[in-house]
C-alpha cells in the first residue's frame, strides 16, 4: 500500500517537500512501529477509532463533573482530575503523605491549592504547599464547587 503511494508520487514527480511525502513518511514510521495493524487490533477486540476516547471524555468529564445547576471553577475541575489520576494510578497515598509532611512544616492556616501540571508530575517530585488565600477569595470560593 505505501509502496504504491510512493510509486505514484514518483510518477507524478512530486517534490520532496510535497504534503504527500509527509503522509507517506507517517505511514512508514507508524507502520514500522506496529501502530497500523488494524486487522490484528480488530481480532483482539482493541478499539481502532476515536469512539472509545470520546466516550471516556463524555463519561469522565460530563457525567462526573457536570450536573443540573452545578458549575465548576476551572482550577477546581483540574484539581478533581488530578485527584482522580492519583487514585487510578495508585499514587494517592504517597502523594497525600508528602502533602501532609509539607503542610506540617508550614504553619499557615489559609490555603489555596493549584493543580500541578499533570504532564510534568513525577512520583518523586516534592509537592509544594498551597499559597495563602485572601479573606475575599475564601468567601467567594465557598459559593462555587
């Protein structure tokens, strides 16, 4: 299949920077990596389309974070996803232990938690304590989830 595309592109004398060559390289690289074996995936019952991802988004985001008259502040929704990720990866206890240790060393009473960048979070990272909130922000945050 890819060899046929290459032959056609050469026959048409398409330049090396033509979009077709980008697609051919994509197919070659991902084919060599075993990512395009759709017949094998179907035999094993592995989903091949985006439906599984879209369904997961609908279930996780819509059903777990949305409800009638429920509104989330973005940072709170991010926090819920971080907590859910920690629980599903069995990192909750370790992370909670580190947060408690850090909070125990810091004598502040008022806290504001900001979700970490989940793409950079590592199991061995130090968890920094939240920043103190102003009184005005504390009163406002009590009105929204």
